């Protein structure tokens, strides 16, 4: 019989998969993919280089580069000069990109309210606290604090 920690890990993977599928459907409803949504979101506050965005998202630079190129061709994002590094431009949202991000974010917030309506706020806070502790321990084990 598996122990409770093994069951928890399995549940986290299952929840992550289900949330990923929900994210894809949510993004698709606004004409995006989840990958495009994530890149728009990560550069929404401050423009970032592709390598910076990749590090923040925990994915490969090549993957973010492909998505960034798609976003620029769709005029949802643009490259602007980087005063700190001429060879690595900053990716930023265009007004169209900001509107697309705002629409998909609003859709996601409405879905989340429905999804979590039956779960008391205290349980959500406790679950988040447990997950944050788990993530801190994973960072410590990996020796790469702040990698995510």
C-alpha cells in the first residue's frame, strides 16, 4: 500500500494535468494557446529577454523563442531594444496583446471562482501554504533556490 506522500505526489500530478487541460481550453476560448498565455503573462509587468522569460517559466529558451516569435507575428507582442544587451532584445506586450491577456485572465478568474466555490477559503489557504512549503523544500533539495 502506497504511503500518504506517494499519494500526495500522484494527486499533485493529476491536479496539474487537469489544470493544464483547463488552461488550454481557457486560452483556446480567447484564440490563444496556454504557452502563448504564459509568455504574455510573464512579460506583462516588465519586458524581459527570451532567456529571462524562459527562466521565470522554467522552460527552455528555444520554446519561449518559438512562442515569442508567434506572438510578435500575431502582433500580440513586440521586441524592443535592450539598453543592457544589444543582442538580446526585450519582449513586451502590444496593446492587442494586453487586451488578449486581460480577456483570458478574466475568463480564467471566472472559471477559478466556479471551480473553487465549494472549497472554503481556509482550506485553499492551507493547501497553498503546504504547497509553498513543498516547493521550498524542492528548491532546497535541488540547490537552486528561486529557479522557478
